C-alpha cells in the first residue's frame, strides 16, 4: 500500500467510526436525561453500580478481542486461511466457555456482593437480582460478539462495524422509550441495554458471515492457537484490569462511601465526557490493525507514523473535549436539570481535561500492542490505575463527591510520563523528545489552556438558567473551532510544522470527498 493510499484508507475508516459515534453518542445523550427523570437519581445510581459491578468481566472480553484481532490481522495479511480459521475457532471456544461461566457467576453472586459493598436502599432487593441477570446476559452477548468483531477489525471493515454499533444503540434507545415509563426500575434500564447488545451481536454475526465466512469456523480448541492468543491476551488482561480500575475507581468509592444518588450524579457527568472521549477513541481504533501490518517498516518510518497519528488525535481531542469546558454549566442545566448541574459542572470540566490528557497516549498504546509489547501496555495501565485509585482514596473522604475526577487527571498525567519513557526505550536510535513535545504535549497544553481561557471569558452562570439548545450548541461549536485554530496555529511553531500542514491537508481533502 502506498503512503497516500494508506493515509486515505486510515482517514476513510476514521470517518466511518466518526459517523457511527455521532449516531451512537446522539442517541445515548438523548436517552440518558429521559432515563434519569423516569428512574430518579437514586435508582439511576443503583443501575450505574450494577453496570460498574459487571465491568470486571470486560477485562476478559476486551483482551480476547484485541489479542484475536492482532493475530487475525497477521493471518489475513499473508492469506493463511487454515491458520486464521483455527485461530477464529479457538477464540470462539474461549468466548463461549469463559463467557457462560462468568455470566452465571455474576448473575448469582453479584447481588449479594453489591449489597455488602454499597449503601443500597432497602427496596432494591428483588430488583437487584433481576438487574444483575440482565447485566450478565448483555455482557455474554458482548463477549460472544468480540470474536467476529475482531475479524471485521482485522479486515479493517469499519463500515460494517459502524452499522452494527448504530443498530444496537437504536434498539436500546427504543426499548428505553417504550419500557421505562411503564416500569421505571433499575432492572428495566439494564434490560434495555442488554437488548441493544443482543441486536449488536446478531448484526455483527450476520455481517461477518456475509463478508468473511471463509475465514470463520465453528468453536474448537487448538493448542497452538490458544498459545498465541494467551501470549498477547494474558498481558492484555492485566492492561484491561488497570484500565478498569482507573475508569471505575471513583464510582466504586462513591458507592462505598456515599449514597447511590452521588453515583448517579457522577455517572451523568461522566457520561457526557465519556461520549466524546469514546468517539475519539473509536477514531484511533483503526490504527491498531494498521500498526499490526507495518512490522517490516524502519524505526524512523514507524516513529513518523505513530507521532503524526498522535498529533491528529490530539488535535481532535483538544477541540472536541476542550469545548465542553466553557459549555459545561448550561449544557448540564439543559440536559439534566439545574439541581444536578450546580454540583456536576466542576466534575464535568475536570473530567474533560482528564480526557484530553488521556487521548494523548491512546495511539502509543495501540502501537505498542500491535508490536507485541503487551507487557508495556499492561505496565502503563497499572501505573495509571495506581495513581488514580490512590488519589481517589485520599481525596474523596476529605472533599466529597466533587473531588471525583481529579484522580483521573492525576492518573493520566502519570500515564503520559510512563508512556514517554517506554517510547524512549522502543525507539533507541531516534530522538523522540522533540516529537513528543511538538506533536503530543504542545496540542494538549494549548488545547487545555485555550479551553480554560474560554471558560473564564464566557461568564455563563447567569446564562445557564435561560440557555437554549441552539445557544449551547453554538457555544460548543464556536469553542471547538477556536481551540482547533489555536492548536493548529501552535503546530506551525516547531520542527514538524510541515508534517502537521500535510496531515491537515489530507484530512480536509478526504472529508470533502466523503461529504460529496
């Protein structure tokens, strides 16, 4: 593949991911205030705790999907049909066996453990068991889906992946609109989410069979294939475990120390930030199979591609997440009500800044994983988890739930330091510090500074009460454009300004062609 062709394909895949993200995020952001109003904040907090309790199971399914997609990408690149079919069969066997066992364990043991750990109200007894049963069923669908999804990822078939994701979200949204008014309890909310995951599983299986059936096989256990999956997957499970702790630490500690309603407040603020963050992550996901296929490139070429990809993702993160900061107050007021907005505004702003810092190292994590450096990605996740959990444990007892979010900033700051040191050991013959300063640190710092400055210039406390969606949407867009311009302008002061200009030109041309 030529350099220009590779860049165009990467941008095209990113656009498909962005299209899916826009639909999925819009539906999620539309339905969440409806769900909170129907359930009430305490019941929504209970549902959020059930989802958080199911999160450890994602360690297995996410690690299986990533390790399988990496190995399948290698097999597809060399047209090794037999080897790829054996690998697919083994991955499906693991997903089926481990998925069934874990889902039963969570369904039966989850309610008792949740009652012991969290300050749950007394009227959640029977409904809690049903909620965990639906949560376990939804995760089982997600686990089984991870293998055919890995095949589509390995083939870089992001059009089909995006279509399946949009279908699942639409099913979940419609289910909530229909079912929550008649039965506004946590288990109904979890059941609707499970229905979306079931639809997603059905869509991914159908699309994979239609486009890639010759690479698929029935579940079977193959010793060599399981060795290859576990070689990457074992360290990836450690990485996913660290990421889980970092993502859920505040929610767990809030559930232990405070009432479920504070978990609900935090979940609402996090959902807004998370929707944008996941969209940026989806854009970067297409780099994983791309990096997996460039094993024979020189170190200089690898460094160039990795850091330029990081700059593009940082530019997007600074614009999309940074624009939340000046709009946080009126956005939360319109979206979830003035009572929640008064306390959650500060948390949302802090989470947005933490998300910007976290996006800075996503590309490097994909690169290290694609190069078989699973131990390095696990180390990065564990460092992040340690600093996040320690900060949460120290801050929350003294400052209350408003301190939630600061731990994320501390964790991702440590993550950036650890990643920089690991990259230095990876590119031993290449000076990476100038690249890291210009293409990673500069866009993030300029984006954060511009976002905070815009938030200070726009005194929106009074406007928040009277703001409308067009005003908030306009404010967000203007802020995003201002941050984009500031970061793009700052990129022209440094040794890699020509590369930045070329990347902006390619993105603009590709987006123009796609929109036509």
